[in-house]
C-alpha cells in the first residue's frame, strides 16, 4: 500500500513542475473558467492552455463541465489549493531566510 501511495505522490508532483500549470491552478481558485478565460488571464495561446489542462485533467487535478459549446474547468478537490498554498508559504519563508542571511553576510 505504501509503495502505491509513494508512486501516486510522485506522479501528482510531476504535474506541479510546470509554472504555467501552477498559474492555471491559481486562476481556477475563484471558480470554474473556460479555456478562453484562462488563456486571456494567463496571456498565452488557447492551444497552450489546452495542453496544460489535459495534463491537469488526466491527473484528476481539474474536472470539466460542458455547457453547450463551452467546457468549464474547475479544481477537482479544494485540498489541492491548500497543498499549493502550503508549499508557497514554505517557499516564501525560504526566500525570507535567504534574504536575511544575505544581509548578514554583506
């Protein structure tokens, strides 16, 4: 059981190696959006956003809902946002520590 969880953990972490996918996750924080919404907000081509959304969907990070011609994307589980927020806090703390250390050494 533990080995399977480690494999799943490693696989989902690969999803979060793309800064653009992290940005998409953050853009979906406020609710569902279409590919066009996301492309406009992220400032990238729709095709590029679609590729990233495919990876996110295949790994159950986002889910979809179709309404006529539009497909809406949303975060599959709010704990994904909590995990991203926690990692961001850790990184901000590390940056602050590094800046403090650099100031001490100069």
